[in-house]
């Protein structure tokens, strides 16, 4: 699927993709460049910090909704990739 960047640098995420991913107006996204590609993902409800001993600490974002079991499993897997580049 091809989309076009407008003069202001914006792109529209197709409706079908927004629905599948549960993205609504106002959803915060994180953006990064990876291997020559632009990657968008919903902003995390959790931020990873580093403790004094170098281990990762997961902190809930202010006002974040409670995590589900699946959320915790995903976050544990992501933390195993620590430190992130």
C-alpha cells in the first residue's frame, strides 16, 4: 500500500489499519528510524528506567490504565532486550 507525505510532512494511516490496531484520534505514537524504515507504534503505557545497579525498572505512565497479564508478559519480554539501543 502506498501513501503520500503532504507538504506539512503528515501521512494518513488508512482506516482499516487504524481499526485493526485500535488507533483513534489523539492516540500517541512513538516514531523511530530502523534499517532505513520509519516505524510507528503506540506510545507505551510504561517507561523503562535504569536502577542504580543497572537493572531495568518499569514505571507506569501517569494516568495509565492497569496492565493486563498479556501486557506484563510483553513488557517482561521487552525488558529482556535491555539495554535498548
